[in-house]
């Protein structure tokens, strides 16, 4: 004779089968893009942007100045989106106007005039924007303007402007490629884990070597007087470029922002793409103006 427990177990209905997900649930579930797909988008964006940038650099003059003006205004606008302020729209307008006026002042009276105007607008942006981080908000105006001033000064140099601009541009691009390749293949100790967890010391060294190589190749291609010095300068440009990258990463991490914008598919904002260039261009310009002419390296 079966016990009551056995009888209950035998007569109990089987557990219901798990419900199939509905079409609505499937549609609502977020789909994480694959790394291959993201890399493809980044590559396509680069293929579209590179000819435009290189074409404007090659032409120089007002075409190049227009490109730099557009990139600088967008970059400083992205900065005002990253750093919070009490009055966002007035701060954004003041920063964009400041960059435009600083550019005109530089073209009319030189980089010192442009930087003076940028410093004044940095203060006004901080005052208009307000907030607890108004100092950092205003600093972004001067930071972007300084990078813009270095880029324009280098490209507008007589005879050697194109080659020097390509030197710093290719050095920064080579730094990014070399750092990525070395960091992924070698790994090792982190460079600044609290700021950018993916960057490694191996990546920095790889970026320096890659930048030095490309700097040497540009120097050879344009007949520079001292390609050996170009190797050292290229390695130094890589360090400065990585410092600029880390600086922007630190600001974004402070405010829990992933990308400065969404203008460039797969890459983020303009500021994300030119952060290293903004730091390296004025440093190279100062080096060439103060020491480079004495060394006759180019």
C-alpha cells in the first residue's frame, strides 16, 4: 500500500515548462555590439575622415584654418558638456565665441595675441558658467586655444610648415597605433590605472618607438637636416601626446563620462580624437621656436 506522500507525488501535475520569451521581450533586450563590428565602424570613420583632414592640411590657407576652427569650436563645446556648470548654455556660447575670436586674433596679430584673447574668454566662461568647477570649465577654453595656436603656427611656417605639421600629426597617429598594438600584445604593468585602466607601460614604450620611427620617416621624406634629432623629438611627442590623452581621460573619469561626444561613429567626439594633438602641437611649436632653429634640425 502506497503512503499518502507517495500518492500525492504521483498525482501532482508536472511543473510547467519555462515560458518562451515573447517577441516584445526579445526586441527589448539590449544587443551588445561585437568588438569586430565596433572596429569596422572605427575603420570606416577613419577612412572617411583621413582624406578630408589630409586634404585640408595639404591645401593650407583658409581651408586649413576653417578645418581647425571647426574642430576647435566643437572640441571646446564638448568640453563644456563634460565639465558641469550652473549655466550651461551661456558657458557653451561664451567658450565657442572665445575660440573663434582667439583664432581671428592669431591670424591678425600672431599666437601671443590669440592666447591673450583665449585667456580673457577663459575667465569670462568661468564667470558666466559658474558652478563649483568653474576654474576647470574656463581652463578648457585656453587649453583648446593653445592646441589650436600650435597647430596653426606650425602649418603656417614658410617652406617647412607642411612637413612639420605632418610630422606631429603622423607622430600622434603612430603613437596611438603603437601603444594599442604593444599594449594588447605585451600587456604588463598599468601606466595610470586610476585614470585609464587599459593603458600600460608597454603601450607607452610601443607608442614612443612607433612615433620615433614615423617621425624619422617624415624627416627623411621631406629632406630634414637632422633626421636623427627627429627620432628623439618623435619619441618626446609620443610622451606629450599620451599625457594629453591621460589628462582628458582624468577629466572624463572625474565626471563619469565615457566619450566627449558622438560626432564620429566608433570614435566618440572630436576631443577624444585630438586630445593628444592638442597637447603635442604647442610643445613642438615651442621647441622649434626656442631650440629647433638653433639646432637646425629641420
